[in-house]
């Protein structure tokens, strides 16, 4: 009997994350730090729980103003699993332009790092809550999420917004382009020129669609290493 062992086509990014849930191969590498895909999925769920607790009810938009780090990916995957839309904030923006991007996309929470935190320090962001992921408050949020009873997984569909990605702003202010779960899944599935034994080097910033569509999402689909 000829059994087809290929996975069913993914409809959402959550489907791609599920493929890697028990994958013991190396998934994410940065310098001397590494995660197996199974470890990355488990850690991302902890991040997702902490993000959801921080955002609360209302608009569920998470801003990420971070360098290319594993923490960026854990936050992105964790938010996706909770049905939370991630806003990729451009790390080259400054002052009023950066403030406008955050408020324009209704970010309830912004996660940043030591490189991004000084850019936000003097900005009036209204009700937006900012966490530096290297500081104690976020570590405490993650610890609380680790001890919490897991809630029901979010029901995410192909048309649900996964990301808001800013354009370059060549014509007036940058526009926040919506990428749905379905579009991300389709583009990841179309990346058929490499396999699970390959290593994909992410040279573009993670707030850019190229890094996600050419590296991160296809790595999830195939089990390659990012």
C-alpha cells in the first residue's frame, strides 16, 4: 500500500507551528544559542501566554521593536498561537515617526530590547505598555506564564491578520500592510527548493517581509534551521 506521508496543506501559521511541536532537530541558532524546534514551540507558548496577559481585552496588537534575535521569533510565534496580530516596528525609525507607527497600528503592548528601549523612552505612547525583554518585569511575566494553567488555544482562520508590515514610506508615511495567516502559510508551502537538512541565513531584519517569507515561515514548513 502506498501511503502518502506528506502533511496536509497548512491553512494558517499555527498549522506550521504544529508541524514542529515534536521536532527534535535544530530550529533556531544565533551565535552560541540554539533551540530545537520542539523547544522553540514550547517556549513560544510561554511567550504567547505572557503577551496575552499583558495585552488583556480590546485591540490585540503586539508591537515588536527588536533586533534579529530568537526572542523576536518566540514572541511572533507565541502571539500567532494566541490569535494576536504582530506589528513589525522598523528599528530605523526615530522620534515622532516611530511614535506615529506605534499609535497608528494600535499597539497595546510593545516588546523591545536594549537597542530599542532608548528610542521609546521619551515618547508619549498613551496607553501602550512597553517591556524590555531583558528586564525583570518581562522575566516576571514569563515566569508567571510558565506557572499558569494553559488556556484553550485560539481559533485562527486563514483570513485572520497575522502581521502588520510597514512599507518603506516612499509616498508619504509608511502604510501598515496586512498579512493574513493564510497568505503566510501559502508562501511558506511554496518554498520547495530546500529541505529539513538545510540552514537558512536570515540577513534581512525581521520586521521586513523578506526575512519572514523567505526564511522564517519556510523553515517552519520544512523543518530547516533558521
